[in-house]
C-alpha cells in the first residue's frame, strides 16, 4: 500500500499572535509540507469563535496555492447548508482553477447548530438543505447548468454556470465522520482516528448499495478511500511530546465546547444536548472529572519519532487507510511546537513508513 500524508487544520487563534502573523505562519507550514511531499492540506470552517480564523476557506487556500506547487488543498468541510449552492459552485470552480487542479473538496452539514441560525437557516432542516445543495452543485459541475425550479430550500430559475473547474468533471469529494453518508454519495471518508471494522464495512456497503443513485460524487473507476486523522506531537523528549499533545487536546476541546455554548441561544437545554456531535461529547468528558487520565490516554500515541512511526505503522498494516492526516497545529499547541513536530515527522517518521 502506497501511503500518503496530509494536514487537517482549523487555523485557531493563538493568544499574543496577530491574525496577520498567524496566517503568514500557516502559509509557511503548508509550504513546508508541500516541499516534503505531503499530499494534502484540509481546512475547517467555523464561525463566531477563535476555533477558525479563516472561515471563508477559499481565500486562504487560494493564497496557499500561490506559495505551493504540488500539495492538494481544500475545505474539510465546506458547510453546505450555510451557503447558497450557486456561490459554492462558482467559488469551487475558481479555486480549482487557481490551484491548477489541486483541489480536494470536503463537504458536510456542520457540527454547531448556532452557525445555521447565524446564517439565516436552521438546524432542523440542515440535513435536507445539505442533500439538496449537494445535488445542485454536482449537477452544475457535470452539466454546466443548475435548475432550481423544483427546489424546496433553494428555488431559482435555471442558470448556466459560466465558470468551470480545472479538473473534469470535478475535483474529488470528501465527507467526514459518517461512513454511511460518505458511501451513499460516493465520497472519500475522513475518519476522526483509526476506523473500526464495522464503520469501514458500513462505508463500503453503502458505497456499493447506492452506486447507481442519481446523486453521486465519485469519479469513474474510483473506490472507497479512507483518510485517518491523528493529533500528534513529535519530540525526542517523550514527555515533552505528550505534554504538548495534552495542551493541544485541551485547547481544541475548550474551543469546540465554546462554540456549542452559543447553541443555547436558539435551542433549549434538551435540544442543545441532543445537537452535540461525538467530538463535543468527547470534549465534555475530556474536560470533566478524570480529565487528566483521558487526556493522557489521547496523548499516548505522541512521543519520539520511533514511537509515532510504530503507532502509524500499525494503522497502515490494518489496510483500511492509505491517507494519514496530521492535525497540527491545534488547540494550545504553539506554531513553533507544530513546526518542530512536523520537521521531525518529515525527517524521521516519513522515511520509516514509506
């Protein structure tokens, strides 16, 4: 199995670092990954908190494309219910052109209820809006025309799309978390950690069962593909690496819970609890009673290059994923710590795995 490496990023705020410097640092990190042969860089979308300081991903990704040569770039995810599908379609095409065909496009419905209300939508219909938007976007990419006359949430007359993607008929699509949805629509799956056999089987089963559905994002001849996400810190000092990873998790979880606090502006307590996704529920546990033990367990895969390589080699040998994605920097991990971890990963971990 040929293994590829990538980065997943929120571009979180760093106290004491200006936004200008933060964005410049991140371009430097993407360029560093590009020079080392990383296959991809994926950027999240969030609004209203410092969990994400580049919420309109296309702007940052277009800038990163001009500083890089080979690495593929894209959202993970573009929250479709927050945007009109025509805007998404047009911006996707322009970004694919600016990257020279290096765009990978992750889509989802979002994890925070409040974000839907901030943009004039609602959480209850977000599944329906996602499905309808995706169908319109894929139709526009493949036919050059979008017809919203029969829409429920997006109703508009037919329009010819005057912009086109570099990649024909469109870039690869990704979906995070839910294997059944990813398989149903023929998208690559991004798994938040090693994928369990049951989830992998559900993904492949859904992929095959819906192969002839009218709304499919897979290209001819493609098969199910899983990307596996890891939050890792690397250092020759094992304890230092684990300390960095614990701070990273703590900061990430704090920011995730912060955005969900706003859900209570639009949902009652019971609804807000029901709206929490698995990451938020994990964050609650990790920052509650027994947090030290939970965070230490999460950080256990961080450490020396040899330890990290051993951990990732086990995942590769399982044969479920050929795309290993590092989440850094994140949480309260500093840019310098992230850069140091990435450098050690490039110099000492990658050679041991390829």
